[in-house]
C-alpha cells in the first residue's frame, strides 16, 4: 500500500493563518504577449490602477512588452511603486523595463518565482498563456499545502478563465481536489471586486487529503 504523505496539515495551516497580512504588495503574473483582444490589456491597466489606488505596490516579471508592459506602465503612470523580477537570460528576450521603482535581475526562473512570492502579500493572474498559468498554479498549490496564507485570484476578463474554473469544479466532482481547496482560487471579472475578495479571504482551518481509495484523512495523523 502506498505510504501517506507525512505532512502535518493542521500545524501547517496554523502557521499559515498566523502569517496573514493585509494585501499591500500584489504579485501579478502576466505574459509578454498582449493577447488578441484589447480588453485583455485594458484589464491589466485597470488592475494596475486599482492596486495603486489602494496604496499597494505591484510586483511582476520585469518586462516592458505585452501584458507586463501594460501593467507596469499603468501603475507607474498612476504614481505607484512597481517592482520587477526578471532572469538574466530573459533581460533581452523579454525587454527589461528601464523605468521601474526596482528591478531585480536573478539567475533562474526558480529564483524569479521565489523572490516574487517573498515580496508579495497576494497573487493575481490576468489572462495569459502557459507561463502565467504555471506560475499561478504553483502559488495556489503552496496555499493548499499551507506553505503560505496569501490569497490567489484570477482576473477573469471576458470569461477568459471560465473553462479553467470549470475544470477545477470537475476535479472536485472527480475527487482529485477538495472543495475548500477549490475555493482558494478566487475569481472576479473586475479588478476592484477581485482585490476586495482577496482582502476578505481567510485560509481553511484544516488540511486534508484523499488516500488511494478516495477516502478523506488527516495527513497529520499516522
């Protein structure tokens, strides 16, 4: 029989709840392409303005093109603080932004994601591609595991993420994902509504997994 993962779920979530802080630094995962509809880039612009309007700063991938550029330029134009994090091998390919409040050049994608997470109190993904999805899925997984207690939200412009949200609902119905973990992924079509929901978010009080027979168990027990 496969061994159950030795994770103290209750302790991890307890530590995570103790780390809850107001969302004053928002990590935005967005790509170097603008997408096929102007509403997508406009969503990034409105998100940037909403973040700055709350007195928060923007943390993002450090480029000046595509969705990243639209986000950063809008936040800077609104008088906000913008922190970029970019790997050295992408400085040229993604065209690093030269006008940011801070730009951190790191050695790898792993360092990029770790530093962005460290600098942020919450995470948002506007419409994007596989890179955006990968980055968002990682921090959502960390939330599920109790590694952090920071809200994760999808900016669902024009229903862009409807199929992804439907997949997550399907994963719940097929018992690959618990409902409380599904609810960790916040989704709203408008930036202010999304940021409001993130400010209200509280992590679940317990962490439970399903064993190989589909039965729930507490991973903190032997």
